[in-house]
């Protein structure tokens, strides 16, 4: 059995309930779909139709984007678990309530940041998916699987708490992207859940219980009306390096997510309104960028390492050090 035949066999597990971040993911993917070139849309439709043969309920590109978050998916594909995020370390000695509000998104986007984990990350997933999707030799089975991965991971790369973890005296080992940052709220048990839910950006719409009653296409149009392409700079729209997206998310986490909120506290209405506005904007931008990638824009060649390394620089350093150590021990044995 080939590698992708094995993957497709695993894909055939039953699909259950969706988790947090379902509607934002679907809306991002729908925005992208509505901005595809006609010939690209036909190609995408073929992958969607193939995927829907196994998952009849995931019969659109928008719905395919939800597959990667499902529990059975993570059980059958443990390597996907770390591909939803990249935790850049935000080290701060001050109390969270004292964090500054203004941080420029232009600040140090090309600066190498420390990654909290050596595992494969969201950059790995996006780059690997795009390279395969653009390969003329890739079979339809592979393209269908990786389209589902790509549409999901582009959304994750635009969620600030998939890009940062704070380390300070309150969280000496990090808050794991806000998942260890508790909130006193009836809606969200932690900070990550609050931002995964877009702070209630689609208030009153429960996609998990009533998916058939929700018009994802209409929601996507509403987001695009609020954030049309011309509301973003050409620089933002043309920034198709995933490595830059996650660094933008890191800066947003510093300037907005961890500002005016404390562990165990209740988010203020001002905080919730600000989070909703940011997530709404991020959804639109992610959708436009995903469309551009699927339309063939952006350099994702294997040699373009600045377009988001598959692994963190930190991980590469450790691998080299380990290899060097083994070589040294081998030399010592021969000497003895």
C-alpha cells in the first residue's frame, strides 16, 4: 500500500462534531473560493468532489477546511497535531495588565524569532501542501487531501494565538498559545478558545448543532463587504510568505491579545470588541491570500527557504549539534 493510499484509508473514519474556530475557518476558505480564477476553481472543484466521495457532508472547499481539526483526524494523523501552529516565544518581565498597547506590525518582521517547539509546524504544512498542489504529477487523491490541509492551515496562520506563547513569571514554561491562560467566562475556558472563537464574531450561530441553517457563502460576503480588498494595502495583499504571516500574528499577540487581560480574569467588552474586529479583518486577509496562492501567486520553490522553512532554525541548530556530538563520540571510540 502506498503512503497516500494509507492516508486515504485513514481519511475514511467517521466524521463527528466540529470544534471551536469552525465558522471562521469555513468563511476564510469560502472567501478564497469566491476569489479564484475560473480555471483554478474548476481544478479545485475536482478535488472537492473526490474528497466528498468519502465525506459527503464536506462537499465544498469551505467545509473541507474543517477536516483537520476533527478529533479522529488528529488520532489517525498525529503528525498533523503540531502543524496548526508555530509558537514564537514572547518573553516579558512585566505583568500582563501592564503590557503596551501599540506595537507596529512593521517591527522586525524579518527578524529570526525563537520557536518554542522543534516539531513540524504550520509553515511546514503550508509549504508542503502548496508544493504538492502545484506539482503536475500529484494524483487527485493527494491534491484533495492537501487542499483540506492547506485551507485549514492558512486560517490557523492568521490566528494570533497560533503564532505566539508568552513566557514570564506567571508562565515560566509558556502558556502554550493561550491554552494555559485561564479565563473567567461562560463562553471561553481560556484565552486561546476566546480567539479561536473570534471572541464571538459569529454570535448566535452554532455551526456544530445546526450546520444546515448557516449560509457560509453569505457570511463570507458580509466579511468581504466589511473588509474589501481595497481596505488592505497592496503590501499586505501581496505578502504571500507564510513566514511573514506568522510573524504578523506574533506582533498582534504582543500588541492586542495579551493586552489588558489577566489570567483568571473576565474579558472586558472593550477587549471583546477589539478581538472581534481583529479576527474579522484577519479572516478577510487570510481568504484573499489563500486565493492568491491557489491562483498560482507566490514563490514556493524548494530553494526559497525564506518563504517559511519547514522547520525552525532552532530545530536545525539542535540537529546539527546532535550530529556533531555523535561524530565526536565516534572519533573518540576509534582513538581509544
